[in-house]
């Protein structure tokens, strides 16, 4: 088959040439797998799990969706059409497809090795090591017994020795990348349980690859002495890599300082080393993937070098080459070979022995290490995760003629079912003890009654562009007659599908610093410098945090952090970004939903910040602060909270505060509103403070109210309003942001302003706090004093520091 055609107008069919045919195959695989991933996203399983439709419901991770695509393309589905199969996947084209797929597998195993840190294995505690050994030994023994039954009932022609080792590896392996993803999705990665599971899984992974190399060596068709030669050469390769290749890798790592781009020659050299290592291990007689895996393990994990390698390779490998590998495997797989009582009975046997061995061995070892029973059971369920690496092992076994089609399909089903059951089972049996702190000051208004109390603000941001506004807002909020103000700056980072996201979570756990990327791209270094400079030059204490989570559950991290840090106010960034023309462009709809969920269940007051670059695009030092702030007061608890916050800002010498009270002619005076105005406005005016102005506006209809707000907002830097302001009519015809309330929705429109930022405040309401249960009508009595909740989110369970 030639590479390229002369074109359809010259009479050539593109499907008869290698390049256009492989292009069509790649596009078909990517469209099918990505389409399935999108269609199956509502299952709400961790991202490593997705549905696969075969003869029954099965589940696979994101990369395994590619194998689902392959099965649909293969003899189980679309491949039943000989016309389709002969034109799109003719036999002569499969060599090119298999070659590209195995190159992807080689670099994927390199990335897996890059995630494993040998230094961390040396630091593995006695408990994690004992759990790992027990989690390998018992299921391996069960696998030996299962292999004898498999050979007798289903695969009588399989070689006994290799089959025993392959079955032992298949039942004892723990998929390290899949386990890390599940722990991250469940917010357990940085807990004690998660760290123990990751340590044990790392030991397990290394051992499983060694056993797999042994199985591949034994599966050769030569004499037993050949297998011994293969093993000795494999050991020699590892020794040579340690003493000859590792110094080169260490040299390149040392010449790649943090914050500087890694040299292109270093990246190219590393790629060449990985390919050469794959060639060496393939020539030895074990699979080429072992060469890539060994090089990945040997690369130093600290510094910019390993991060740059991951960044350069992971998207291309995970999105393109790896799906081709599973598609290539799926084209050769016919899942309809599982039929009859014997096959289904053996499937039940394999699943039972796999679960009993892995879970049982881990639980027994954990109990001997004095791990609590509930955590021991959760640890056993987590270590039973199979998934992607398991499928690679099974594919190698099938390619080596150790497993026939029926045995392969049975073991694939076992891997998928055990992986699928991990998340719901762990969620059911393990519910960490929550440490919700009881504290009084959950509102700014109540905080004002205690002059010696500390205002704690949990300020969230998406990216570095929101840092100056956030810092300027908090600086303006510190006042002058108050004791202390602490700002917990939480960087909200989406837990992506990249493998590097796991290292992001672990790095956040170690240093707690916010970042926009792993290497300081997109202003990550500026973020750290801004916070450090702000803390040095201001009286505000700054404590950076990072929440790395799926956007559908990131609100849980915000709520848990607010509770554990005893915050009186949570500042949320608006889900729209200011454009050059003054309009607001949505960032991500998921952030909108996160804000709605926080407002619905917040354990303290919440403010949504509509950022129109408060104070300019840079941080303003304390002596240079000069803002005009407007507080809109219609009446009600949210407006009283907004007034209390605005009054605190009015204490700053660089802020000119204007309080505008809107009065409805037929409305009766509210005692609490009058008291709030007396405390925050009237007393200040009596003291002769010229920085505070008070105006009353008589307007009830929408045109009058909007005109008054627009006129009052001219020249202002910030407008503060309550979320549920008591206006008689909506101020905008159609609101796309109902969570901001009537006034807030208008403040977020370009019709109001293109320069003035807005802060929409919602006062804490105990009725909406799921962590509390109080009789109706008591929310205004001793408002912030609450008993410790029975269950509240633990700080250790977050991806935050």
C-alpha cells in the first residue's frame, strides 16, 4: 500500500492508500470515542469510568472508551458489515494502525513511570508496605488456582507456566493511574487513607510490572534456557539504565531550573532515549513498553524537567495514540464469545476470587497494622481497582497466545466490573468523621458587635486576572478600628482528565500555594508574588489555598473550607469576565452552577463579586487606596449585611462611602433596618466623618429605580447591594443571573456601568445551612451561635491546604 494518492480526479481511491486511510481511521476512532464520552457523562461516575455497550452493560475509563469504540468498530458491531470492514479497516492497513497504537502505548507507559517516584517508595511506611505485599500475595495465589480451572474449562491449549503468572498478575494488579483518579474524584487523595492507598498501589504497580516481565519471558516458544536468558538480559538492561542513562537524565533535570523553559534539545533527547529503550527491551524479548516505563521511573521528579515532559506528551498520547491502541485491540475482540453457563459461571468465579483475594488480603493486613475496620475495608475496595493497566496486561497475554478470545473477554469483564464497583462501594462504607467547628461570627453584621473579633474572609478566584481586584477589595475591607482581618485566598482549579492533575493535587497539598498552572504559566508566578507582597505591605494576613476538584463538586470544597476556617464571608467570583467593549462574557457555566450551590448552602454570608477591575489591573498599596463606594439600601437582612460590610470599608481613610436608601411611599419602617442605619450611618455622621454621605431616594417603579442607581453609580469604583433587596419590580426584563437578585442582576449588566465593580451580598441564613437544624423562627436569635454539627466536611478531605 502506497503512502499517498494522486487524488480522486486522477482516478485514485483515497481508501487504497495508507495516509488517507489512517487519517480516516483516526478521525473515526476519535469522533466515536469522544461522542460516547459526552453521551455517558451524566452517569456521574468518576471520570475513569464510562459506559460501554456490548452484550451487557459494562464500564470503562476515559481511555477505555477508545476500546469501546474499537469493539463497536470490530466484529461485535459495525464490523459485522464486511463492506464497512473491508473498506475502512482492510487487513493490509492494520499494520500501520497497530504500529501507531504501540508507539502510543510506549509513551503512555513512560508517563506512568514518570508519575511513580522511587524516592517515595523508600519512604513508604511499614503499614503501606505490608498492605501492598498482602494485596499481591493472596490474589496471586487465588489467580494460580483460577488459572488451573481456566485451562481445564476454557483454554486447554494455553501454556501452563505463563498462564499461571498472567492470571496471578491479572488478579493482583492495582491500576495506579486509575486509583489516583478515583481518589481525586472522591476528594480522598490527600487524606491519610488516600496517601496509604497511593503508597501501597505504587509498590503493587512496580511488583506487577516485574511479574509481567517474568510472564512475557516465560511465554516464549523456545526452550526454558531462552526464558532465563531473556530475564538476565532484562535485569542487565535495568542496571545499565540506572548507571548509564540516569546520570544523563539527572544532568538534564539539573539544567532545567524552575520558572525557565526546558530546552528543546532536552525534550528531543528524552524522546530518543525512550524510543531506544523500547527498541532494546523489544530486542531482548520483553515488550517495548517496559523500556519506556523504566526510563519514566528513572527521571527525577522534582523541577521543571519532568513537568515539561508531561506537558509536552500527555495530551497527544492520551487523546490520540492511546485511543488508537484500544481501538486496534477492540477490532480484534469479539465479546460474543462469552456465551453459555460455563463461561458466565467462570466469570462469576473470577470476579469472586479477584475480590476475595484483593479485598480480603488488604483488609487482613490493614487490621494487623491497627487500621480501623471501616478504613481497612475502604482500603481493600480501593486496592481492587483494575482498569487501564489491567487491559494492557490482558492485551499482551492475548497477543502472546496465552489467553484465547473467550478467556480475554472474561478477564476484561472482571476488570471493568471490579473498577466500576469501587466508587459506590467506597462511598457507602467510608464516610470520614467530619470536623465542623462551632463558631459565632457567621455574618459581618454580627461581627461588628464584637470589637475584638477577627474578620475571616474566604476569597475565591479562577485565574490570575482576578487577583488585583480581590486583593484591592480585601485591603479596602480591613477598616481602621478593627482588630484583625485574615484572608483565605482559594484558587479554584478544575480537576482535569490529564494525569498531571494528580501531581497538581499532591503539590497543592505540600505547599498550599495557588497557581494557574504547574509551571507558572498564565501568571502562576505573579499570583504567588502578589499574595506575598500584599501580606508584607498590609495589615491583612493572607493564607493561600488551592481547591482542585471537578467543577460539579467544587462547591463542596468551598463550603467545607468556609466552615473549617470559620469564615464570616465567602467572596465568589462572578462567572462572567469583563471584555474590552464593556460586556460580560461567560467563563464556564459550571462556575455559575458552583456559585448557585454555594449561595444555597453556605455556612456564612456570601458575596458575589462582579469584577470590572476594581482599582485597575494592578494591586494598589494601602496608602494609595482611593475608591468611591456606593451602598444601595432597600431594606431586609441581605441589605443590612451589605450595609455592615460597606460601613467597614468606609472606615478606610482612602474610601469615600455613599449610602443610598430607597424609600417606598407605602412601606412601613422596619425596626431592624432603622437600627442598622442608626449604627452604621447616623452615628458616623454625628461624629463629623466627612468620608460618609447619606442620601434618600424616593423611587418605586423600574425606570425611576434604574435611573437613580445609574446616576448614583457614576464615578463609583464599587457598588455594594443585598441579594434579596426589597424592590417592587425586577430591574431587568430577563435575567440570566437570577442568583444575584433583582438589583444584582441589573448591576451585572453593561446598561448600568462598564467600569464600576459590584458586590452582591447574601446574609447567612441558618435555614439554608444543611449543617444545622434549628426550629423555625430562631434564625435571628443568637444568630451565629451553633452547636457542633454532627457531620461537616473535614479539612483533610479537601484538595486544599
